[in-house]
């Protein structure tokens, strides 16, 4: 009786540890997803603002029109092909 009566602490702790690891990983993935979504939303809002002020589709460096295929590939593209190699002011995610 006495031999099997005491609960083994390891069995009580392990599931909680495993759940904690999953929760931590899930939380990190969720944070990363939200950060990316926020960045995409900011890019969309910047593109809408550019449409409003008439600068949409113009290279932010030279002011020339951004080539149509570049805009088709990335609607928030802000640079023409000639200036695409220049360092970007912000990440382009959309
Ligand atoms: Zn340019």
C-alpha cells in the first residue's frame, strides 16, 4: 500500500513543462505574426497615402514612374529598377 500511494512528482510536473514550451513557442509565433501584419498594414496605409497625395507609383529617389511590372509584383513598391539596389529606408513586406 505505502509503496504505490505517494504520487511521483515528475509525472505531475512534466505535462505542465511540455505545455509551457508549446505555449511559449506559440506566443513567439503569434508575436511574430502580429508584427508582420502590423508592418504590412503600415505599408498598405503608406501606399494609400501616396495615392491620396499623388505620389503613388513614383520612385522615392528620382521621382520617375516605377515600372508597371514592379508595381504589379509589389503594390507598395517605392523605387524604380535603377534605384532598387540602394539601401531601403524600411523593410518592404507588401
Ligand atoms: Zn528611381
